[in-house]
């Protein structure tokens, strides 16, 4: 810890991140406290300018956890207004042709209609805004615009968090209005930062939480929101697909959901285990929209929002130990997403609810904190969310091993056989999968037409991203010379292409020599650079609170 004098606030529980897992945990904590008529102080800190500002998901939502948390959610006005009414799954063969898969050949985990549980096309950001209203009504304090910078660790236990300073200049000096960050101390701290949380990443390393697990795997999800003509809009229709434009060494799939208010959401999830450093997920997404299966819904419409973020998709085999003295990792900070369903909101919420029950039980019994909540592990492993992840443990590794089609066939057979096939593993890291540029085919992407496909500058504009320019760069290079010295000759510096908003550029200096430029103001906090850099030279840390994207309805 530094020697700056900081204000200190004490709580029973501090939660880092106002996403589905963090807010579900906050609500469940206060429900129990209110039922037991026990005083409990719970604080949620959120780095976005408001709750929901940084939330990005497809999303077709399975309300299983919500039904448990708020059985009366309909009366409370939860923003679940568009039930899924039809599932279509396509294999795109080339730029024009596609094969629609018969329903019988689609893995049951991908079905969004039928059964006894209605699923909904929703805005995950709006769900979080609603959950925050419920949490505050229960007595939770929520602080948006405050970025947790590091965990307070004392005597081997987490004792809370340190909020980042406000008003620091790029050179590290204090600006006018400088405010040192507060210490928020707690008996227990729950880390719900989302995929590749920067504090969670350090906790996993410091407490060896991933010992004996497969390395975590990630995807990048890119999404756009479109206003479309009324005659092309069918609320509740859900389309998924794979194939073109991705080749056999780049796995991924697309989605197009008909939401409410005459809007559709369209997106691409690209596995970050891809091999070709010339590949650009953003440009793959842009050209994908020209396929007739997708363009038929978008033509004549208007793109109104854009965003991207990493997805923790390794699943069961990569799930770290979630407990450590003084705290818990929950939701996508741990990796609770079920990639077989392409859904993570319901499992994230359930992990937060189980965490809340373990924490409240300990505090109710007089626990003063800083213990390791081993009871959580038992409760979590007994939950339906854990069982769901266990059943789909091979889903991602099968696709990595056999490709999208072959892996899909393996998973279909495995589900038919009641998960009796061997549990597959993938122990190659995503950044380690990248091949040298001279071993791969260079990709020439078509120019965007400004109607269906667009460039990065106009896209980042639609994400409403803003950062105070005169602040320290939050994208830290361990070795500032490495990008030009090593990554450029070997990998053609892939950061120029894997970043979905053009943060990284190789430009010429006054002498005509290449220079690595970081436009951190463009950063939408997707964390792809932290994951995919082949040298693991880039570390993403939280910028000043309130910076980043401001997503509407995403």
C-alpha cells in the first residue's frame, strides 16, 4: 500500500462490479438480512458511468436464477418483454450459400424454444439497471463511476479494495481537483468484474486459484443494435449460425435476435484461440453481415449502437477455485458462462446468489471476516449451475480439437449419449495458439460500404466511449520496445487487428521508423489485448472511474 492518506469506509460486504452476478449477490444478501431482521451493510462499486454502461451481451436470457431471486419479477416490471418464439440455425457455406439445420440436428443446449422455461430476447444492460433498482430498494449502496484498482491484502487475506485516484495527469502528477481513492474495507469482498477482471486475474495468480485447471479460454463478442423496417421485424425470432467467413482454424458463431421496439441485435463471437495473426475479428464481423441470411433483415435499417467485449468461455475444465481468504470470485470473473448454451447471465446470477448465501451465513454466525468460505464450494457444487457447466465440459475443447462442424457433431453425440463420451481438454493458451505471420495467409478485407459494413472510427463513435485524455494510460506495456522489436517482425503486430476499436497502431516516426501507438481514449474495456497479445506484454488496468463506453440497451 502507498503512504497517501485515504478516507476509509467500512462495510460488511463490498462487491466489485454491477453486472448480473454482483447485483444478484447484493440483492440476495439484503433479502436474507431483511428476513432475519439483521443489519447488514452492502456496497457495490461500478467503474462505468452508470449501472449498465459497460454491460454487453447477446442476449437470449434463461430466467431460472431470476425466478429464484424475484419470483414476482413480472409484477416488479423486469425488462423481459420479448419471449423467444422460433429458433433457426444455419451453416454458412460461402458468401452466398447457406444450409439451414433441421431442428433434430441442433444440440439441445442450443434450443431456445419449447420446454417448461420461456426464454427472452433482452438487453442485459437494462436487466442490470433493473436489478440495481431492486438492490437499492432493499438497502444496497451502489457507487457508479468508481473503479476498483486493487485488492487490499493483509496477513494473507483480502480485506477490501482500493478505489483508483481521480484527477491524475498523464505524467502521474495530481491535477486540480485531485482526489485520492478511498479504501473500502469489508469482512468479505466479492469480485464480479466480468471477463478477465484485472483484479480477479491477479487474485487467481496470487492465490494459485487455477492450480490443476486447464488454462482459461476466451472469445471476443462483437455486437450491433439496429433499427429495422417493420416488415423485416419478427419479435422473438432467434437465429444462430457458423461457417463463412471463418475458416477451419478460426472458430466462432454469429447471432441475430429480433428484440423489442422494432430492433434487431446482430453479432459475432470469435474464439480467441485463432491462429492467423492477419485475422481481424472486427472485419470478419463486418463482412459477415453481407451474407443474405443476415442482410435480409438489416437492409434498409440503421445501425444505432456498437460494442465488443471478451467472453470467458473455457467452462468447467477451466473454472478456478472461487474462494480465497476474505473473498470470492463470481460470474465471468471466474468463468461461469455455459458456452454450450451461449449463455452466461443465468449462471453468473446463480453464482452470485450462492456466494451471498455463504457470506450471510458466516456473518450471521458472528464471523468477523477474512476466512476462506469453504461452505461456498459445497453449495456451488450442489447447484444446478455447476451441474450445467459439468455436463458441457467438453463443448469448447471439442470445437478447438475437431473444428466447428466436427466439434458440433461430437457435442451433439455426447448430449444424445447423456455425456458419456470422454471429457476433452485444451491446454494450449489462446495467446499461444497464434502462428508467425509468414506461416499464414494475409487477409485482404473488403472496404466497408457504409450501409451494412462500417469502419472502426464510426463504430467506436457509436459506443459512446470517452476517457479523460490527460490521465495515465491504462494499457500498460511491460516492455515498451517489444511490440516493434518482436511482435512486428514475427506476428505483423496483431494488436492492430485484434483490437475491435483501433486502440493500437503501428505508425512511422519522424525518421520513417515504425512506432507503436496506443490510442487509449478509444478503449471499450473489452480486454482482448490482455488475452491475445502473444508475448503477454499488455496489461489492462482500470482507468479513471466513469471512463469507457456508455452502452444504451446493449
